[in-house]
C-alpha cells in the first residue's frame, strides 16, 4: 500500500500534522480554572480535540450555564493564542518532508480539521505548510467531526471516490468520519487518542511516528 493507491490524501491537523494535542488539552484545563468551571479530566480534555466547539463543551462541561461556557471559550482562546503566537505549535519531525513529497506526487493533499478557518489559516502561515495543501475544510464551515461532511465535500471538490481517498488522523473522530464517508483510514498514535481508539473497519494501519507513516505512504524503490 502507498499514496499512489489514492487520488486524495486528507490529514487531520492538531495531533497529526502539528504537535499541539498536549497544549490544547492544557489550555482547556487552564481555561476551566480561569472561568470558574469544573475542571475536566485530562483524558476528557484530550478526547474532545478535533470535535466542533459545541460538542467539545458539552462533553467537558455538561450542564454548565451558557455564561460559564462562554467564559471557558474566551479564556481558552486567550491562552491558546498567546502560546501559539510564541511558536509553541510546530510540525512533527518528518512531517514537512513527507508532505512536500505528497504535495508533488500527483495526488490531492488536503486538511480536515476541528480548527476554525482563522485558526488553520494562522497556522498555515506560522508553520509554513500552507502552500503544500491543495484544499481544506474546517469545523466552522460545515458539520464537524465525526460527521462525514468534511470528507464528502473534499471528495466532491477533488472529483474523488471514497475508494480512492485516504484519511489520516489521531482520534476516533477522524476514524469515525472516514468510516461514515466510506474512505480508508490510517491512524497515528502520537496524538490525542490512544491506539485502541484508532482501530476499526476502515483502518489500514497505525503509525507510531512520521518515519513509519512515510514508509507506509511512499512506494518502495
């Protein structure tokens, strides 16, 4: 199996392309403290990475009034933007090289992320990876994960069929989206969710780092 088997390769962003899962989870916990909301577990904070905002808040802060949730969101944005502005979010080792190869190998290369469009646009610039991708979908533009809309819209944009599309991500939300859209899935174990959450009917393989992912995606010499 290699990238040449696919016409479209779609990556999740946080915890897959960039090493941000730990930072996101910590900012959720710190935002809860700042807003006076019950502090969720670290496991819960990591679980919601990749979900849309409403689903993430409902999972981490069930039953909390809207003003408390609004406070959590405001503090989270302040905390994350401050640390992101200082360059704390960077691509995983090996990501830049493999993405550059994929971008030029003939397949479409896209992002499907739980980030907002503004957030992804900012990190496209700060990481320098933006020019490598040919398309993207964000959670504030369509149905968030695990709904299949992001993948369905990208397949329509690129004129690709599910059997020629690959989703790569670090969460059960990514896997669920791939299963619902009828595409193949490759899990990466270095992000937000444990490896057990990445196995399912659509899963072709799970990779422990970008070196292993490169070995899976690049055809043998």
